[in-house]
C-alpha cells in the first residue's frame, strides 16, 4: 500500500485495513520540543494584598510595610505596590529584634 495515496484518501473512503495500516506506518511523528517552564512568581498587590498574604487587618498590613521588614520584597511605583509573596513571607519569618531575655526574666 502506498502511504502517500492513503494520506490523500478521505477517511470515510478507507477500509478498516487501510486505516489501521496508515495508523501504524504512516504516522510521521514531528519531533517534540521540550519546554522548561520556569516557576512563576506569585505577587500580591497593594496593602490589601499584604493583609491577605499575612492574614491580618489592613492597618496591621500597613504597619508591616512601614516597619521595613519586607522592603526587599516590595516594589512600589507611585501608588502601586507590588509584593513578591514568597520573599515577603520568608523575610517576615526571620526573627530580628524583639525582647531580649535577661537574667531577671529567667526563673
């Protein structure tokens, strides 16, 4: 059987044998390209986005932003605030400052 002739033939005009032969032998598979998908960064926008990210109120989100702890995760252009969510959570998780335990506090 000629593969070129079978490929030009309409499907409803083929016999079952011709169709199976074309499926098994005539399928020239184009070379597949593999794509590497870079993980997309998750961003939140504005004070409301920070509040949703940390699960807090808007005034608390504003205090978090003003504290400077997550400054490296924030990009601000005019009034638009864009926050890299993963970096903000990582930066906020680091313990810096806070109350120091002295000799009087330990019992």
